[in-house]
C-alpha cells in the first residue's frame, strides 16, 4: 500500500505495550471508540497495512478485518486525524535504531490512506459479528507440514460453507492468513481449519509448527471466494480438491448432507503420494456415510505403488469422472487453479458450470474485490475473478 514506507518500518513491541500506548493516546484525547481488549488487533492490523510488508493475500485479509472493525466501531472520516497521530506517536515511542531516519509524515499519510480504504471496504464487508478470538481446543499433525486445528470461537462465527475468513495469531500480531472452515456450521460452534505451512510464510508456519491447544487465535469476517453452493442451483457437483483445498469442499459436502434432495456429488481428492493424503480417515468416513449420493475419487500424481486407476493428476481424474450438467468446483494451490482455468474450458465445459477458488496472482485491486462482495450480499451471482482471497491453505502467508 505504501511502498515508500517499507524500508523505514521499525520492529515494534509485540508484547502489547505499543498497542496499550496507542489505545491510551486515543483515550486521553476522548476518542473512545476502541475497546481495550481489541486494541492489539486494531493497532497491529492498521500498522501492517500502512507498512505494506505483507503479500497481497495477507493485505486483503487485514483490510477485511479493519473494515469490519471500522464499521462496528462507527468510525467516520474525521477520526483519521487522531488515529494517524496516535500511530505516529506510538511508532516514535517504540522505535528501533532506524526510526531516527524515518519521516513521521510517511506514517501519517499511509495511515490516512489505509483508513480511507477501510472506510470504502466497510460498506462492502457490511454488518456482522465483531472480529473475535477463538481458543485452539485441539491440534493434530496428520501429515508433514500440515496441521488440523479445532477452534472454539468466543462468539459464534457466521459463515457459509466454502467461504474463507482471516485468521491470525498473537504470536505475529497484525499478520493474517485466509483459511476456510473444513466443516459446515456446527451446533457447538467449533470450527476445523486445515493449514499447510507455506515456505517463507509469516503465519502458516506458526500455526502448523508452534501453536498448541489452549492458545488463542484472532478470527475475522467471512468473505466469498467463489465457492458458494448457491451458484450451482440444483445441479450435481464435481468437487476437485488439491492439498488443503479439500477443506472448503468438505464443508460443501456437509452442506449437501443436510438436504441431499437427489443431488449426486463426486469428490476428487488429489495428493502427490498416499502419505500426502492428510485427511484420509475423514474422507473415507464421508464416503461410507453418504455412499448413496457421494462418490470419492483419489488421485495420486507421483506414486507408482498405487493402483493404475488412481494414478494421475487431479484434473485428469476429474475430467474422466465429469458428466454433462455437473457444476465443477476447484480449490487448491494457485498452480491448480491456473491449470483448471486453462484446461477445463478447452474440454467444452460451459463457463457457468465452472467455479474456481480465486487466488492472488494479480496485484491488490480493491474495486474488483468490493464488486464481488457487493454482488454476493445483494443476491446477484458474482463474476469470476482472480482478485479475491484464496479459500485454501496453499497460498498466502
């Protein structure tokens, strides 16, 4: 967002003292919109957006969080001046050795720009529950580099199967990663997240390798990522999952299970080898429980020891099982989405039948993302785009 600020960013205190000072600065000037408990989330998210150090997916996640808080706190444009002043004063008081060379004006201008962007995005993200926290109740490591986290939110999350929401950890305040619940909403409110550690990522390695049961996570508002089941009408489904892209598609299967209505579903799950199939037990359970309408197909791209019928890349196996009239949903790493966008239309699959989890191959484009969310909120079908949050654990931070 503010590239000129990037080399000037100080390493601020991550223990809460900086957020405490930011909150106190506003309170002392009777700008009392910010609950003390949420000050670390608001301050650190705004700071990261101003700094512009995150990848596009993380910046979009931070923007969604800040926009929801902007709306919930009832902020107006006239608040920008005091918030920007609080940011500059906080950064000055918690410097590193480089702060003496950094102009305060760069932080002030960047803060104002970030808040204006949040103001515009607030109308898109709309009303909804406050940004909340959740406790990690269980953590499993079913495969190397993958973790399954079961989280109990302090406030019930409002989301639809196939949507994604920003998830952060106080271990790395202000940094967010998009994750999709791997389950439809449950009566007890618990949510499962499938996380793959991304090489060089800021958040995912922490979630996979360090976060343990009993820790708190930060949870932002759910957003559409192109996998809404409503777009399929009553059509049969072909769900194509690569890696942890299985998570939102598993949630769609659970959504269908509530009221199958004669719909048939084929779920194609791709992995490199048998050992990389991290959710095998749950997938097998789904297949056995819903055998009357659900068919599960496994695809192993690089495992010569499996049967020939399941050897091959996930798209090739999906095309073999494709039937005319199916709505096709594809979710997985960016390379899978790019391949699906190129290959599937060439086989004659109508564009209206193809639903791809979108990625961040393009630069941040708020207008496009805002248009998509606005269409969803009004009940209109959203047009496909690359510029919305990824729904799986395979890209981003």
